[in-house]
C-alpha cells in the first residue's frame, strides 16, 4: 500500500498539469492593445490671420486650432493621413484648404508639427523643438 501512495500522487499531479494545460489552450486569446503615438500640433501666436485652422486625421475633423494654441492628439502607430484647412465664416470660409499629407508614427513617439500658413496655402511642417 505504501508503494501506491507515490504513484497515486504522481498521477494526480500529471492529471492536474494536463487539465491546466487544456484550460490554457481553450482560453480566449488575450487581446494585444493597439500601439499609439501622439501628435503635438501648434500654431504660432503671430499667425497671418485670426481664422481657426481645422485639423483632420484620417479624414476626420479632430481639432480646431486658433493662433497661439496647441493640441495633443493620440494616433494609432503607423501611417497617418493629415490635412489642415482654414475654418470659419465670411472671409475665413474655405479660403485655404491644405492638401493631404502623411506621417509614419512609431509606437510611443511624440511628433511635434506646426501649422504654417502663407498667402497661398496652409500646411503642417516639423516644429523646431
């Protein structure tokens, strides 16, 4: 009888290990959180006009930026489509619409861009930090 105790204990451990392994196999996979980066968009206080600038990310309006204002926007890592356009009514309405630009954002990266506006267009450019 004493010789059966170690054998029974070993069988119980083996059964428990098999059961635990089967639970791990059948468990739903853990979702991996999507990696994000951040866009920091700023506008010079001495902007050529007082019209707000609309910021579009992936063709969706995400912010309006006034002269002297900055916004921080989380974005998924990878290639991101960006566009800026002048917002407002009367003399501000649709006067300057920027062309689409793109940036590749790494996970955890903070990309600082500034809104540039001249007499012909509005666009995003790297900011000098």
